[in-house]
C-alpha cells in the first residue's frame, strides 16, 4: 500500500466524518458547506485535487470510510457526482458500490 499525500488524506478524513458508512450524510455535508468558510473552500479544492490526481484507489476509500466500490472507476464516478451535488447543485449522488 502506498502512502497518500496530505491533501488526499485530508479529503479522506472529511469523507470519513460526513460520508462514511456509519454517518452517510451528503445532505448534512451540503448543509455545512452552505456557510462560506475557509474549510468549505479547502474541501472543494481537495475534491478537485482528488479528481484530477486520481492517486486514491477504491481500496483506500474503503479502508477509511467502510464504503466499498467495485473498482476505481466506480469510485471516481461517485466522487464526481458527490462534488457536483455539493458544489454545483447536481442531483443527489447515487451510491453504486
């Protein structure tokens, strides 16, 4: 297992807190992001970073959040849909693990 960079790790920590298996809450996260703050801007930048970098794997995500995806492509399709929901008024992200 390779080590993840700090930005990816910070993003994973946020996903654990708001979108992990025990607290799955994109609605709550979107509500929290409604308040403009340094944290919300950082989270958006980290979403863009994770989507652009793609060094994260489905296994990395599952280890941190207890949510499994069939493969990396399914993970990134979900992450993109989640980002769109949170920041671009996209539809609620469908989980297809």
